[in-house]
C-alpha cells in the first residue's frame, strides 16, 4: 500500500487527501487482482456500507444548507461538500474494483465448469 505523505500536524489535510485518493486502499485491503472470491465479496460489502453512509451524509448536508444564509451555504459548498463528494467517489471507485473482481472470478468459475 502506498504511504500517504502529509503534514502530521494537520489531520484534516491528511484525511482530505486520503478521502479523495482512489489509489489508497484501506488497512488490510489487498489488491483486487489477487483476491479470492471470499475476499472480494468482503471488500464489496465494506465499500457498499461506506458509500451508503457517505451518500446519506451528503444528502443531510444539502438538507441543512437550505436553511443557511447565502454566505454560510457558499462556504459549505466550497469546503464540506467537495470533501464528501470526493470521498463518496473514492468509495464508489474502490467498490467498482471489487465488483469487477467478483465478476472476473464468477466468469472463471463458470468457465472451469
């Protein structure tokens, strides 16, 4: 797994970078191309779970923004929303890697039959 290089004094920056970098895997997550079907199913479940949560967070942020002043809403659009959107996209991309691996393994097992 690639190491994340950020200023250790800024956990907010490290989290934003980690959240938006599709190439960064979670701790313990292997490479999809080397995973068994059991591992791929596990990671698909994990990423699905996180993606659902991120989508709910984004929906809630947008719901709360309606009641904010124009200035407050604009600041949230410039700061919070892009971070959550980037995180959701990362998890959607990683989920896609695992779904592709499951399809590949399902195809391999049916070809072996």
